[in-house]
C-alpha cells in the first residue's frame, strides 16, 4: 500500500477530502496512491494537513520509508 493511501486512511479521509485539503484533484491523489512520485510542494501540503489533524509527519515518512507515528489525536472517530 502506498504511503499516501496509508496516511489518508490514518486520517479517516476520502481521496476527495484529502484533495480538497491540499488543493489538488481527487485524480491526483489516486495517482499518488498508485505510485506516482509526489512533488515536494505537495508532500509539504500533506504533512501540514496531517499536522492539523494531530498526525506529525515529515519528509522521511513520505520519501524515506520512516514508520508512521501511532498518534492521530485531531480526528474524532479516526482509527489508527
């Protein structure tokens, strides 16, 4: 599973919700989830969106394979 899909699911968001949050299309998110390289400026937006929901990420999580943190405190009903 792609890291973007894992992050999106951790945040309990649909592709469209994440796309709206980071300012792209649902198709872009689908492409990232299928393995298209995520541009650094989009990675920064995903990191910021996750932070607003209590999931602290950095570029190593997106590009370097670092294990995602367990906490996700900013989303009611979110499941880790």
